[in-house]
């Protein structure tokens, strides 16, 4: 049901990601290279900056990426509403690689005409965790291949965020269902 998707992920998501006006923020540096074959698959959200388009997501947030034959990437975002065993809601989109030199800059579209920036700004060498942001620094996600993350790894990630002009204090942890 489209109305449920709009409530969950916010019809304003693409507008918010596009931004307007000029920013004095320096360009956001991405990782040097992303092997898309290794990056696709299921990711669990560990933490994020609070966003209006995820207000109804209590927890259990995941993102699943699948490479398409045309080189684009299918995106399925899901979360649990109201509680960890609440109803699951999901939204489907498509991403395209915006920078073929690094594969670290993508444009994601959930609705017909609007694309949002998806920059991979930190990435485990074994693709076990990733940090995703966007150039204006309004959005930030820490993702993991598992529903929990070693606290030392998490703290190490947090320690590097200020170098990218992100405030780690703005993050909120995302609860994941036990046994997920």
C-alpha cells in the first residue's frame, strides 16, 4: 500500500535528500573503491541520524541490495513499526552508480522523479560493516552484515566521523529483534 510506504519512509525523503541552495560544507569524501558484488546483500541498520522519513520505524531496520542485469541495484528497505515484533513495512527502490571510478557514490530513487545521494564513506575491508552518508551531512547510517556490532568496532567508526564533518553524538542506536 503506497500510503503506508509514504507514512513509513516519508514522501519527503527524495526532496530532503536533494536539498536546496548552496552549502559551505566541504565535499564528502567516499571510500576509494567499492566492489559492488561484495556490497550487495542484506545489511542491518546499527545506528542512524534521526530522520522524519523513518519516524515510524521502531527498529528491525534492514536494507537489502541486489544487482540487476542492467547494472542498477534493487533496493528494499524494511523496518518494524511500533515494536520489534510489530508489523513489517517495506519500500522498494532502485539505485544507480553515479561514480563508476569508485562505485562509492550512488543515486537512490524510491519514487518516480527524485533521487537521493547515497555515499559510502567508510567500509570494512571484508564488507562486514559500512557507513553511508550524503554530501550535506543531514543523513548518516551505520550498517552491519549482522544485527549487532562489536562495541569496539562501533567506537572505532564513531572516532572517524568528525573527520568527515559528522557529529557522532547525533546518532541513535537501532534496536534489532532478538535472533534476527
